[in-house]
C-alpha cells in the first residue's frame, strides 16, 4: 500500500525534475552541436488570420547559445508601428544546467525610435533587450504576441535562419477562417530536410525536427538562396488602411501605385519653381534626371528605417522637402516627385539590396520581399537605376548593392519584375600600369597608375572622400605584401559621368626584394598579387558561386639595379578553363636593363556544383603560384 502510494509521487517528482532539465545542455543531441554556435531548441510560430483586416501572431523561440559567435542567434527585439499592437513580450534566461537566472518583462525592454531623433519617423519603433551573458552555454527563451490589421505582409518562415545554427524542433502553423483567406505557401529548398505537413479545413502546419547546422564554406551562395524556408501570402488582404485582392505582380504593382504612392508627390511652390529653373534650356530627359539627382544628393540626407518596420508606403514628398531627410522610401518618392515636376517619368522600385544578389520570386507576388527602395528611369528602351540614399554614388550606378537581381518596378498600369543592370566579367575592369626601380639594397620606388570600372570602381571611388590617414592605411592594406611601404604622394580622378576612377600613387618600400649572397630575388607582380587560395574541404557540402566576375590587366616596367644580370626569368604561361583565363609573361629589355611584366586575369561569374570546387581551387592555386613567381638577379 505504501509502495503503491509512493510510485505516483516519484513519477510526479520525475516529471517535475525532467521539466526543470528541459533547457540543460546535457540533453543536447551531439549531432546538433556539430558546426553549431547555437542550437534552437524550439522555434514556433502561430499565425492566426481572423479576417481580412485582423491577424494575431504568436512566437516562441528557445535558443541555447554555445559560444560568443552564437549570440547573434539569440533574438531579443521586435519592431512595431501604430498598426502593430504588442500584447505580450518577455524573455527568460537559463544557465547551462537549466536553472532560471533572469526574467525580463516588457517594461524592462528598451523602447526606441527606429530612426532616433527624426520626427517624421516617430511612429516607427523598436523594442529590444541587450542581454550580456556571464558564461556559456546559456539558453534564452523569447516569446511575443502581437495583433495587426496588416495581413498583406505575413511573417515568412525559416527552418534554419543562418549558418552555424541547428534546430531541434521547428513548427509553423497558420489558421484561417474561410477559403477566401486560405494562405498561398511557397516552399523553398525543403528537399534537404525531413518535415511533416498537415492540412485541415482551416489550418496548415509544418513541423521539422533535428535539422543539422549548415557550415559556412568559402564562396557559399547567399544563405537565403539555399536555406529551407516558407513564403506565405493571402490573396485578399489589408495593408496600411487599404484592402486588396492580388493574383500576380501586375496586380500588386497597380495596387501599390494607386494606394501607397498616389497623392504623395506634392511639392512646395518654392521647390517646384527651383527645380524647374535648374533644367531651364535642357531638353534631354536623361540630362534633366542627372541634374535632379545631384540636387537631391546636395540637399538631403539619408536615415535608415527598415522597410519591414515602416512598410512600403513612403513619407509624403512635401514632408521630406521640408525637413531635407528621409529613409530609402521617402527619398525615392521625393526624387520621383521632383522628376515629375520637370517632365521626367520614373518608377518606384522595391529591391532586396545588399552584397549578396537575391531575386524577387517571379511567381509569388507579396509585400514581404525587398528591404530597399530605388527608382527606375526609362530612357531609350532601357532603365537607369537610381539610388537616392547616397550622396556620393554616380547617377545610374548600382554595382555591389542593387546590381544584377530581379526587382519589382511599380507602374501605374501594374507591377513588373525586371532585372537591374548586371556588371559582367570584363565590365568589372581594373588596369594597373606601374614603373618602378629595384635597387641593390632590395628597396623599390616608383609610380603606379590604376583605373577601375564596374564593380571594381565601387571598391575604390570612396577613397576620394577619405582622409589622408585613411587613404594611406587603405594602400598599405591593399599592398600588404610590400614591406615597409611609404606613400609619397597620390592623386585621384573620379569621373562620375563615365563611372571611372583613376589613381596615381608615388611610393617606395625597403626590403621588398630578398638578398642572398650575390643574388637578388623578387616578385615581379608587386601590385596585384592574387595569392589567396580558397579553403580546402575534404567533403564540401554546398555549391559555390562567383557572384561578380572581373578582368584585371597589369603591366609593370621594372628597372633593374646596375651591376646585376638576370639569372632566372619565369616562363610565360596561359591557363584557360570554364572559370576564367590567366596569362602572364616576363620579357627582359637589355637596352634599358629592365623587365617588362604583363599579366591578365579574367574570372567568370557563375554558380557551380560542389563537385567542381576542387578544380576551381586548383585553378586559383596555379594563379597564386604564377603571381608569386620570382625573378633572380646575379651580381656581375
């Protein structure tokens, strides 16, 4: 009898103990800690669509952070505006043994303006808690719930949200009241994970368990291109005070133009008069556009507000005109209004901007894609893409941030998916022409001229706005293989019309060459040495991508020291394969006692399967070897 009473008590005690242990690191599956900086114990999202104008979103995320690099996966913030009402928000922190060490309620979160100090954006706010761990591992439980009438931007779902992160359990559930509000779900990259999908008359649930971490590998494609995720939308939605019924991008573009942009292009009489005067006598629309773009650059400043917080609707042009600042949406709409005033057509454009090229989905029209706004100016059957947020970027230049990707162009007659300007291979050009003298003590001195175009221009032209100290620091970083570099003088010419940047650098360096008895050994390629070889992998998992190809053409005339002859000169070589073409030659010029060094390296853009990675790596090893090829001089 006593034994039978004891069993339930023991069982209850065990359950209680097990519950306390649920966030201990002792329970972690070792396969989930491999290549992981953090493990998501639970990632759960419930989206409840109550009507076209009402939804409730509930989230619970439990993340065990294994080391400092995993801190970025411990989410502890939420953006909101007037239409997004937060009902619940809290965090609980557990130590490695699963003991609760801190509990944070909403009142302890910092509530800040998303663009602090800028009155136009007072309604866009961000709640966050900045947790500083005292030891690792620790577990953070983050829960929130909010209500919103904006059903036009449903939360997307990532089964994995980044490299170096694994997941124990991931669950996404969406419920809806009737067939007219049934979600359209776009599945991406789910072939690599096991998941369970359940559908009922009014709900869809996806569940996945034990998803291993993806290790970032050299030249991996953008994580968004390869990660398992869901995109969700409903046809009949409400957004920023307007109802919509959308089947495709054409519908969505027309709706955005009519409801989010219409009537927001008014300007003050003074500004209208001023911009019209700026183009007096100018007939060509492209020239007018360039003048207006410069006016915006000279008279406004950019502030960062995420599209996800503020939505796609821009601040009215007249308000931006009054305060002379705006986010990407506000400045694009303002520029559009100015162009309209001088008779130039332009279109509002939404893009997924960044160094990684991410496309809009051709067959999935929703408001959740894109993080940046720019303009498209039609001219002679092409588009000029203009980013109004930069005060230094040349007109129509997009490389490195919005180039070569599918974007949404919003027209009065409807939306259109268009690919922005691509800077391909040879267009990303760099020329180096150098003349330098090698002295008998191993030092060098001379002049180097550089010309850059395309994406390579993007890496250089900002030097024109740096301090002397910053410029010299950049040169020393660029030519880190040159010991004891001294920059005596430099000059820049930034040709914004042709988008060409020219540099002339007068320099010297001690101990560039190696002295060995009667011999001097030195590398001819002083100024463009591609000696970095991609990482080696015994079992590569991911494809690799060359996002932007390039063409480098180099020539150096190297004056040799008196009293020395060439003992060994590397042979000319040409390497050609699917990845690119590399040629190099070395010619001794006896009349000048100099060496003429010439090199060309074309690398081609492409997405390649993992099986070709070793061949690519071998190609780069061969290039690195030839770039490091040495000339040997012998004292007479």
